[in-house]
């Protein structure tokens, strides 16, 4: 969406039967009063035509827009929008075609009238503003107010200043291709409940906002509810749902990037149907607490014996659902999968000697361990517990390019784009790579991408010895088929992995987060370097009894220090 700045509050001053909003931005205040049904808002002085036109004799203007140009261009655009002059408003943007279509839809599809637009304090080329309008549909009306922002840009060809068009100018929830639509909701409301029958609401569990939207989209009709009348954001990918039965089935790959429609205002409520989920209220509360304490943290908890998702939360609950849909390099937590492969191929044994030098070169890249440590005459157990990168890179030459891809898909059920958990999710990606990138994949870098849901599933697979696709809504509700793995790891491999993860939890990099959690547990830490970040992303995945959890704290640094405490709290809360 981009960052939104809160506009400065102003008191309205009555003038006859109109209200104007006095504001001073620079010089004397200028008040624009539109006709009936239009907008009244404050804009500062500063001369200029608003369209940035230049006189032929003068050179073409260049460089960032000047403060006066930002104010005048924003004023001209907001005035035209408020007055309903779509053509004039669109012409004041750098994409008139898209702007005209969106502004027309705002009134026609959104049924938004009488817009009142109040600019805030300019910051560079950005102009935040408050919007207030009336939503009217079939005799029902309600006010809607929100905050948005526009940016003024300069066109290189002639130096004109224009509004840089993006859908979020109309409303901050809008992305490319999205529309505001008022009418009978396509999906009836739902009353989602946890595994004990208690209601799940976004007010109580902020992280579940997008999840509840997704559940409504998929199960609203199946739950037996009746649709109400609403103003909602209809997503571009949601348009595919109309048409034939085949068109209604979005592919799993689309599901990874899908965002559910969002209700902005209810004109008349519908009748909700009840939908039972696998969430645990107590664990979800704990997940909300832990992620709220941190910047950019996400966590998931699953039940290894069944695959049921017990909790999921993100630090930024109103944004992208990283817990389910994130696509991030998992760093050394990937070594759980890599280790299972090396064990199966007899390239490693828990207590067999295994090289862990300071450096290892493969495919032209020179790999090293954290702080350039080495383990002389060490075992694979020691290398796993200390998260030795070179211990894995040294085996790359003995592997095929698709060895890791097959292991992830066939044993851990990852990267096949076929999970169906009940809401949009990303199933992980372990692409076939070669040379240095293939070696980097062994330690969770290269092209490997995961999220907390995927890595919680990895820990759950190790604990149970069998991949069970995580799910949030029972497949009995809609007779959908859950994904399965094509083969099961051997009992000896599963036992060896549990041994390695347990040792890491009691004598390796995961000691502190796992301290005091008993004997039936294991863990793996991870850190993933990301270009442009000062600190790596911190990862942690672990199991305890019949709980498995994984967390990522982006730019958190070492996984044991950043993500470890989050997972620890989840395992304790469920213990």
C-alpha cells in the first residue's frame, strides 16, 4: 500500500449552510467551496495552474516538484474528483486511462457520493488527505471516512506536474485491478469458531482479519449464511470466481498470492453461518501476544499427529499474511530437510565423522560458517547442532541437481502447489538448481523459499515421521482432498532426525529457547541473509510433544535470539 501519513485534524467552521476547513500551509489559506454534493476542503496558497503548464519561451521544468506545485496539483485533482469531473481529474494524473476507469467505478460501482476531501500536511511530493463520502444503495445510506495519500510527480517530456496514479489514491485498500463495489455481498458472512466453539473475531485476534476474510470467501455459502449489503473491496484475482465451475477453481499457485475480498462498510447485515476451525483460542492469544511484541514477526503452530493448524499470527495483522503466504529464504532451518536427504543417501551418519572446515568452495562460490568457525574431527551431530554450513556444502558434489527438490516434495510435501488448508497459502518452493545455487539451497539460501506454516510442517513431519498436510478447516466440510507425500522417510531416518534436533535443543544453538521444555522435544535455528538488510532474518522451528511451531523475525538476526523465544512461548502455552 505504501505508508500513509495521518492528516492534521482541523475543526470545521460554519459559513451559512456550508462548512469550510481552514488550514495554513505556507502562505495565506485558500478555501475551495464546491457546489451541493461536492467537497469543501482547505488548501494552502501558492500560485500555479495546477496542471504544471509552462510557457513556450521558458525551458522545460525539471527536478522534484516544488512545494507550491505539489499543493496546486493536488488541489486541482482533489477539486475535480470532489466535483465529479472524472475526465478533468484523470487528465491531472500520469495515467489518465486507468485513473478515469477507477474514478468512474468509484461512483458507479462503489456508489460513493458527496466526497469531501481534506488535505493534510505535505511531506516532499506526498500529500496525505482525509476522505469522507456517503455510500448509498437501494434506499440505504451510511457515511464512510478514511485516510489516503497521493504523490505529485513531474513528467519529463514537458515538465508538467501530475498526480502519480495508483489505485490506493482512491482508497488505501485498493491494489492494481481491485474495485470498490456496493451491493449484495457475494459471500454470506460467517461466524468462525475455534476448536472449542468460541467465536473468532478480528477484534479479539487481529492477526485473523485476512484469515477470516478468506474463510468467508471460501465457506460463506457452504456455512449456510445469508448475504447482506456491503461496500467491499473486490480483488482482481477474485474476479476469476465468476463464470463456469472450472473458472471458480483457482489454482493452488494463484492461491499463494491471493488476497480475499474485504468488507469496508455494512449497510445491512446478513445472517452468518457457523464454521468450525482447528484454531485453539488459548494458543492464538499467545501467538498474538508474542508477535505484537516484535517488529515483522510471524508464527504458526500445528499438531503433528493430525496436521491441524492451532494458531497463526503476524506482527502486522492488517497487511500481508506472511505466516501462511510468505515466500522467504529459510536459512539453516532448511538443514532439517537436507539432513534427511544426506542420511538417506548414506552421505552422513549421526555419529559418523563429518567435515566442518572454515571454508568450502563449490560452483565458484566460497562458503563459510558463522564467525568462520570450524569443527576439527567432528561428527555430523556436532555439525548439525552448531549449524555448520560447510558440512552441507561439502556434500554438494555428490548430489544431483534435483536431489533436494525431490526430497522436499516426496517426503515433506513441499513445493508441489497442491496444499488446500482452507484459506490462501504458499506451499514452499525448492526449485531445481545447479552449481553454487544448488549448494546454497542445502543451507536454505539460493532459490529456496518458505514461510512459518511450511517450516512448522517440517518439524511436525520429523516428529510424527509422516507428512500430514496442515489444514485450518476439516476436509469433511467441503470434501476437498488434502495433499500427501509420495513416500515416507524410513523409521531410522526419522529417528536420526529427532536425535539431531533434540541434541541441538539441549547442546546446540537452540539451547536457550528450549531450556526446561522436557525430553520429548527438538529444534533447529536458522538465519538467512537478505540483500539490502543490515541483519539477517531469524528463523526457528521446533516440536514438543504433539505440538510443532515455526517462527520468522525479519531482520531479527540470529534465529535462536529472535525467533526462538516466540516458538518457546507457543510450545509452553500448549504444554
